[in-house]
C-alpha cells in the first residue's frame, strides 16, 4: 500500500470517531426547537429523529396535552405538547415538525414550529418550577429533562371512554 493510501486510511479512521462532548464548554449537546413562542432544548442523545409533521390525527377524548398521533415508520406515535405540560398553555396552530424523543424504551413525538439548531448545553441554568425542566438558559431556552418527562405519570393516559 502506498504512503498516500495509508495516510488517507489513517485520516478516515480519525474522522470516523464521534466528537468528544466532554471537550465542549457545556459538556452535552442539546437540540433546540421553537415551540409556540418558547425555545425548548432536548438532550441530543434522546432525539431519535426529526420529521416534517405533514399529517397527524387529533385524538378525541384525550387530555389537552395530547396533540394527536402520527405515523412513524408504520407505528403509531403519540404527539405530546410539551409546552402545554410545562407552561400550561399549548401550541397555537399547526406545528411543522415532529421531534421524536426516546428514553428507556418510550418513544413520543413533540410537535415543534422551528428547528433552531444544536448547541452545547449551558453549564449554568436558572431554576424552574417544573419537575420536567432542568432549567432555563440565559437566552430563554427551556432545557427539558427528557428522561423524567417520558417517565412521568403526568403524561400517561390510561382512561377508558
């Protein structure tokens, strides 16, 4: 093998490694979305995928925080309005995206209006009164604790109609 080919292989192995988050200022990365008039951040390790929310079905007789259900690769995925759960007021109008969150085998979609970007999680967060929120950044981004949000009894619907 030529020296150039060996060099290219070495570079490919080097660049194939994921970036180390511990070298970043805030440690972890968060994906930030605009939901209603608020910015929400979710740990990137819990974001399964982001899809356009072209079609969804409202779910009659469900709690106000249930936005509806959507088809996710042939499976029914519940859509939970995180803004309604955290702030008490829901999304107005139709969301453009579905952010699929996953933790501990639970998968839900969160409707979002806009994809803001991926950023380092701030080291210091202002405290919030919600059990699902890690805190709020200086720019007003509400950082959600995805694991506690998805494990919470508050979003489990077990009613019979």
